[in-house]
C-alpha cells in the first residue's frame, strides 16, 4: 500500500508529539526542571524525531541532502510553523473565550495551522526535490 505523503507526515508528527509530551513531562515531573528549559529540550528532541522520521519514511524517495543541513532546516521550519500555530491559537481563544471549550478548540485550530505550514515547508524546502533552497 502506498500512502500519501501527508498521511506519513501526520504519523511522524504524532510520534514527535509523543516524544515532546513524554520528555517534557519527565523533565518537569521527575527531574524537577523548570518549564522553559524542559520545553526547549523537549522541542529539540521532538523536532529531531520528526526530522528523522520524515527523512527515513515520509520523504525517503527524495534526494537526500547533508543530514546536518537538513536537520537545521527542519528545526527552522518547525520554529516558523509555531507562528501560525500560536497566532491562530490566540485569535481563536480570543474569539471563543466565553465558551468553556474554547481552549481546546483553539489548541486544535492552532495545531492544524502549524501542521499545514510545517508540511508545506518540509515538502517544498527541507526535503525539496532539488538541492535549491528558498
């Protein structure tokens, strides 16, 4: 069975989410790290996990660039995708704030926007068909 790239991307992203949540929880609950250092390390671990998954699974048929360069591009794409994620999260929360489920609706909306952005950056820049960059 040949799965579309966006489905593979979503599966890899789900794995990254589990890594992110698990490491953040372990660092804050068991090792008593502060939330910001824990979030930073968990982000890098999750971004590295999704880069490896996308390199080996989602976009494996594409010409591979230098691993270090590709990893840096992947982390940059993840950071860039945080902008629409948090922007739409904030806007949705503001618009729906009286509704008790507003935080969860905002979370889903933000994650959706960030996922679309990250997929587009990954497929057209990080794992681009050619060696060219944006």
